[in-house]
C-alpha cells in the first residue's frame, strides 16, 4: 500500500515531490522548511523558523494518520551549527517525553535560504 499525502494545512511541495508518502504503516515526510501554509517564507530567527517547521510537520503527520508521538526518526538540517542550541531547545518542546532517533547536520544552503529544515519518519496508527 502506498499513499501520497497532501494537506492545505502545510505548504505545497515546491517541486516534483509530495509532502510525504505512506508505505504500509510508515510515513516518510519531505523536508519541511519554515514556509507558512500559504507558501510565504517566515524570515524570523531560527527559533521562530523551527516552530513553523513543526507546525508544518504536525499538519502532514495528521494528514498521514500519524502524530509527533509516533515519529521514530527525525533528520534536522541547519544552516549554521552555532544555532544547534536554539534549534534543540525548540525541538525539545515538541519531543519532551517521546524522544525519536535523530540526526542533525549543518548544510551549506537550504531551499529559500531557510535556517532549518526537518524531515521525519513515523508510524501510522
């Protein structure tokens, strides 16, 4: 079973990909950057951008039949590793008791010059 995920509660894909895909009982999200649901780039600081990324993740997870509590793996891409503490602080607000596996890497550049991008893999209930 394979199902493409699309919700108007998160920004539309800006290329030839989907917001996410469910395969059997696993959901794989595309990377979420701090675009609002109507496609406007949030240009705030890294904490504000990270909160927007989580709003987007929650929307695509909900559409897929998953939640932050069913996330098994997160990959965090940040423009500057000096922002790690601030990103981690916001991340901890969303994953406080449930702690999925995670990778965090610094990258040279992100789409639309975002400061942070996060993708997740989650179990679908």
